[in-house]
């Protein structure tokens, strides 16, 4: 009996092929929208997460108290070399690098321009996800790298000599001449806009900061270990009195943005619900009224109203599942087609200069590689099945209350 009910319900989907096709299309488009939007948002969230934990912020940071708030030159960490040795010995720490930041004036000729001296561990920062990742040649002593936007603004070129003038950590005048080794495009907007990058040793000498630095950036061997590493670092004697923060504490605004991207799926689920209700309810109601005579005959032959209800509910669920399958196939085809080349959102603006979006000194890439999870498909399936059951209630009630003789005369 159950098998025949299922078979009849399946055959009923083909009674009006156009109407069934429209219902499947509505549900399929909703499921496709769910997978496509989730894929785009996951890809964009990946970009944000990599931008945060990559070049600029890392997974964990160490500072002197109040440094992130004040950015004062004399709020530095002492004994950097010993501290780095201790930090690198902690389990799950992939790399640790010290940095120095100091406001200065950069003068290629007579005019001076506002800049920021950035002292880096060149070897560490030249690796993947470092501020100098992709650097063609090692930075030599007595030479500097200029962010490409700063170089354009001050008219500096490779091989030119520039003067860097500022204040040292001890209050004295800091000034020296440097050769521009190269003009670079850094993954950090801070470097591109205002950066005069030099080796950590040169920066320590210029700013009178022997074995000192403003920041230690730690990257984990694998993601998801930030909190555990931070807790271990707080127990180190060399970091007593220092501030240890995870990337979520350093840039909480971007963490909120990541969390908001998760809610997009729920908005699209509403679209899937609407599409499913509109498609399935309309199809079932029309089919129910068209088959009044048939239902009357089944009831006259001894079929129970419950069987008619089950048949209508099965039709609704089958319609929903078929629509989800169509939408899922389309969604995965979309992701597969864009997985290698990605989607370059920067090109939508029509400018070849814009490659990323800057926020708080970070570059957020606008080239997105969509990514979906299996849970996305099941989310849409669950939504449509529930909606199918809801949409079948009214037609099922109509069928269950039919009188055989009245239905046969319809």
C-alpha cells in the first residue's frame, strides 16, 4: 500500500509538466542562491581571516602596556632577542618576529613627507604571509624599501637616496641617509601608503632602541590555536608585564564582520522558504482541485482519507527534494567553475589600480574563491522538506474532508 501510494504520488508530478517544472525551478533557484551566496561569503571570510592572521596582525601579538592605544615611541619591549627565543620554543608557534614602528619625515630632495619607519626581521617577514612575502632580493643594510603609494607621492625611485628624519626613543634627533633598494607592493596597506621599511637592526640603530621593539607578531603552525598559544605565552617569565593578545582581541571589528557573514545564509534560507512555499503550495492546490473526481472515486472504492493526505504530502516532499537536487547541482557547478580562477570583484569597479580594500592598515583582497560545505546543501534540504510539509497542509486538509459523491460530481 505504501509503495503504491509513493508510485501514484510520483506519477502525479508528471500530470502537469509545466506547473511541476515551474515549482522545481523556483525551489532550484532558491537552493542555488543559498549555495552561491554561502560560497561567496565563505570565500570572502577566508580572505578576511587570512588578511588578519597573515601579514599584519598574525595569530597572537605581544606589546608593552598601552602601546596599541598610545603608539608612543618609548612604549617598547626590552630584551627582544631572549624573548623571541622563549616564544619560538612554545608548542604550536610557527614563527615569531619583532617589529618597530616610528613616525618620521622622508625627504628625497628638499621637500619632506610624512612617513612611518617600519623595522622588520627581513628573513622572517619574507616568508609566506609576512609583510615582505614575495620579496625578490634580501634587503641590504643601509637600504630601505618604500611602499608604492608613498614612493609615487614623494617622487622616489629605485636607487635614489632619501633622508629619514624623526625622533629617537631617548628623545634625541634621529636622522640618516638611505638608498631606496626597491619600491614594493606589500600585503599591508600601512606599508603601501606610508612605509619606509628597513631591517630591524637599522631601525634599532636609527631610533636608539638596542635589543628593543614595539611589537612581536606570532603565527601558529595551524589555525585555531591562537587562544591556546596566548595562554602559554602569558605564563612566560620574559613576558611578565607585557600584553599578550589574540588576533580577535587586536581587531574585534573585523571579527564582527566575520560573524555577520555567517548570518547571510539565514537570510537566503528565507528566500528558499518563500520559493518553496510559493511553488509547492500553488502546485498542490491546483492539482488537488483538478483531481477532485479522481479522489472521489478512490474514496468510493474504499480508500481512506489518510491515504489521500499521505499522497499529497509525498508529492510535496518529492517536489521539494527534486528542486533541491537541481539547485544543488547548479550551485556546485557554479563553485567548481569559479574555484580555480576565482571572482575578481575589483574588476567590477572598472579600475585596474584597485586590487584590494583597505581597513585599519590591512589589505582585504577582493579576489574571492568561492567555497561551499556539505552542511550548506543539507541546510537547504532541511528547509525545503519542512516547507514542503507546511505547504501541503492546506491541500491535504481539503482532500481529507472530501465527500465521495460530491467529489465525483466535481
